[in-house]
């Protein structure tokens, strides 16, 4: 199975970066909406499968693994079908800007518009397909959605920050591995392992939280919008930027892209 070298991956990101910052604003919003919805599909599947596992007989580790094992379908849809994901763009656009293939203004415009689109798509999935369908209206799923939302807003700033750093480090490595492959099977394998790992370990993904926390709130979780937006989403977003833009995008540009 052929694959790109690390240097070739970084060169590929330069072209990807230029294409992303050149998108019209409307396309950024629509593609961002799709990515938020795709991550929501992965989150909903993870709840319905992972939280249906009997932890008393199989143990909590199996539940965490199953939850993480099915969640990667979201990023597979993002990468292969095509859409704009804020967390992925943290690592994909940064190298191009450092190499002066794109401007930092273009990076910020993409991040902001895609973030808004991701939020809209995630909320749509949470309300229309997670709540209105009744798929999470009975236990064990009802209790699970509320517990997930409530647990995410109980963590302090630094817990959320460092979990978010670890999350987007792995998310962008998954995208790096997907870029390394030229066939769908290779992309799926490259995506699956790092995404399964971050979810099973309990790291924090801002776009996933745009789905998980509102879904719990729609189902009656004791969480306010201030707790969600300020208490969770702010530190997680900052941590995701550090994990993706610096620990993957900037580091690999420094190693392989400066010449």
C-alpha cells in the first residue's frame, strides 16, 4: 500500500491550505455545517452503541472502547466525502501560513466561519436527529446523554484545556495519516486508530461537544448555556487550537516544510 512520506504530507497540506482559504464565505459556512452534522452522526452512533454496553458484566473499559470504536465514522465522512472541520483546519491551514502560501487573515476567516458552520450543523443533528426522533428519549440513552453533558461542564478550565490539547493532537494526526494514503481503505485505517484513541481516553473535542452537550440539554440535563459556551467550549476550543495548530501543523512544518 503506497503512502506519502512526512515531507510529502506537509507539501500536500500547502495545497490543501490554499484551497481552504480561497473558498467563498458561503461555501465555508455550508461545508462547516456538513462537518458539524457528520461529527454529530458519529456522536449519536457512539451513544446508541457504546452506552448500550452492560458495564456491570463487561466492565467500563469495553464501553469506552466501543464508544470510541464507532465515533470515527464522523471524521471519515468529513475527510472522504468533503467538508470543513474547525479542529482539522487548525493543523491543515497553519503550515501553509507559516510557509507564506496563505495569509493569517485567511486562516482566521476560515476558522471563524467554519466554527459557526460546525456549531449550526451540530445543533441541527442534536435537536432534529438526536432529540426529535426519540432515539435518546428512553434509558439507557436518556440517562447517558444527560450524564455526558453534565460531566463535561463539571471539569475545571485546565482539565478541559489539556484534554482538548490531547484530543486535537490525535485528530490532526488522524488527518495527517489520511493525507498520507491515496486510497479510501488507507484513509479509513489512518483515521480510525487515532480517533478511537482520543474518544476512548476521554479527551475533549469542541465540535463533538457542540453535539453532546446540547443533546443532553435538550433531554433535560442540568446544564446552562453559559456553562456550555463559557465553561466548556472556550477552554476546549483554545486547547484544540494548541493541539492542532502547534503540536501538528507548526511542528511538522518546522521539521519538513521550511525548505
